C-alpha cells in the first residue's frame, strides 16, 4: 500500500498544474444531466420524501438532489479494472499493464499525457484502480465533429471515437486532421450532417483516422476507430483490446456485487439477467471455476458474447442459455425437467442467485441527457417483481439471493426490498461483505436496522464538482464514493 501511495503522490505532483483549479469553472464544465420535466419532478419527489427530509432537513435534501443532477453528467474519478486472478497473480497483471501503459503513454507524450499510476484497491483483492485526470483545460478548435451521446460518454471514460458513433463532420475532413469532438446531448443530430448547430458539449480533441467520405460511405456500416482521442477533457487510458484475457473494465459497484454474493467452489449459481457477462465471469472466477454458473439472457447475440468471454477467460463452469428468466421454473412437477444445467429448472435448484435486474439506469455516469419518459422510468418495477418471484422459488433453503440495480429511484430499490420482505416471509436481509457504499435511502418505510443492511452507492454525497487531487488517501476514498449510482440488497431464504 505504501508503494501505491508513492505512485499516486508522484502522479499528483506531475499533473497538478494541468487541472482546472477554479471550483466555479469546474462545476460548469458540463450542464446538469438533462431530464424530461416529468422525470425530473419524479426524482425530485424521491429525494425530497418525508423520511429523508426529516433526517437531512429540507435545505440539505435539496442540495443533495442538485448534487446528483450535477455528478451524473461527469465521469467517476477512477477507472476500475477487475483482474483475472483465477489465472494470473494480481502483481503479474499489474506489471504487464504498467508495461502496456508505458508504451501507450510514451507514444502520446507530445499530447501532454503523463505517467498514470496503477494502485490496488485496499478491500477488493481483484481490483486495480487508475486515476482519471480532469476536467482539463483543453482548447476548442475550429474543426468540429459531433458524436452520439453514448459515444461521448465513452470518450469521457477513455475510449476513442469509433465510426458508428460519428454523426456530424466537416465537409472536407480527412485523415490526419485535428478536430474538436462534441457530444449531441439531446439526440437531435442527423447522421451525415456537415455543421450541427444544436445543443452539444465539448469532450476533447483528437486526430482523424478516417476521411469523412469513409465514415459516411453508402456501402453499409463502417467499423473501426474514426478519431483517436489524444487530448480529452477527462483523460484516462484506452483499454480497447488491452490484455483481454487478464483485465475486465467494470464499474466498482458491479465488482462489489460478486463479492457480496459470496460464491464458493462447487456451488450451483444462477445469474438471471446475465448480459453482458461481467458479473457472470466474476462469479465463476471467485468460485475458482469449480461448480456451475448458469447464465440466462433473452437476447441471443448477448448470450453468444457471454460464451465468448467465458472461453477467453478459461471459465468452463459457465453454462449460458438464451432464455427468459421469468419462465425459468418448471410449470409443474409432471413437466420433464431435471436439475440439469439447461432451463427450465425445478424449485430450489440453486445455492445462490444473482438478480442484477433490468432497470431505468438512472445511476449510470457520465450521462448528459436521459430521454426516458416517466412511463418508461416507472415500467421496470413490475418486471423486477416477476423476476424476483422466480428467483425466490429457485433458491434452496439456506440459499442467498442478491438483488442489484444501477438506478437511483426508491421504487426499484428500497421499495422492492420492503415489498419482498412483506411478500416472502421466508426471506431475511443479510449483512453485506464488503460494504463500501452508503446505507439504504429513507423513504420506503424500512427500519434503520434494515437500511443499514442495504448498500447504496451515492456519488452525490462525495461530489465536489471535480476530480480533486489532494493526496493518495483522498484518491482511495474516492474509489468507493465517486462511482456510478448503484444499489445492492442481500437476502437469505430460511
């Protein structure tokens, strides 16, 4: 750990001068996340509920909500990598990653990149952390390219611009041109536009790898990097194709879920909504590739991707199937089903179940605009309950169910816990280990003791408007607090 502190301190001193230091200017780098008025009012009511206002006070509750809207449009302070420690030691992976980054950053030295330290997470033995530099003081150029909001968000987390993400480019743009890249935050830019004048935000500068004519060719969809970002507003290494069998780019709360589930070698585990497979492979690695992990998802292409990831990581205990998890239980005892690894399954078939449920995704970062209607935001709760009912039936007595979402509403999180405890008397809330986030949010009439057993990652609590670099201890604290918004509940079946 001392070495990690030394690396971070060295990085801090080298990069300190390049940061935007004005708190006011930092907070205004990006606008608050844009929501439809009905959705913003709905979320405002969530964060101003009677229980929460009673605990915080009305003025403080308003500040927390305002902080939430601000932090959602900015990326987390650190990049989290989950290491494949079932096949390599963490030290070996770190060494190879350091070599790769040294080569990458050495070639980019003219762009002002500096050494990026890699540090171990002090509580998660399979996690490596890399600080994100930003927001940086980057000059906007005359030649402008507009990309989709999803592409813009990826750029802010270290990605280059791939051809499908480009929406607008100057008429005579060619390979080798240096351009400023903007994100279309409202989804109004038509693909192929030459000069988009709508609402957009600057995310950084890059070098064109493709000509405009190649990006927007008529033959069909074009693949590959279109713009190599070398001067992004938020700067972190690109991990496209980097050590694919050894590191997995994953948000820290998603890694925590696997540890909370606590899989053991030889167990039979179900991942009900498995795509894209990050949690599935993590579970299999934690159980030392011994036992069975059944991964279900409704979309065939995503199931194929899970299988590809499992093969690449040499995790042969994963059995992936294209199947609707709601229907994963045998309809009756006379139906021909067994305890095999293919659905449907008889009741009480699994030792542990992960329900990382489909959700409104309002905790994802960075996200400058969310175009969901209120009807869409509220549509997930019934689906989550159907999945939950199936999960309870498929759990063995004494088994564990972990429920998680990447959203910030009460309806999809604490209210689901209250409903589950009332609907299924056989369930009890269990202590989570590790518990790196905050406790549950008041507003669902859960007791204080029940809220303490829940885990909600709330970046709005630690948001100060920037990736403030005060020292190594502050950076490690940010690893657990400056994350995406996320929720975890752990149940046991008596």
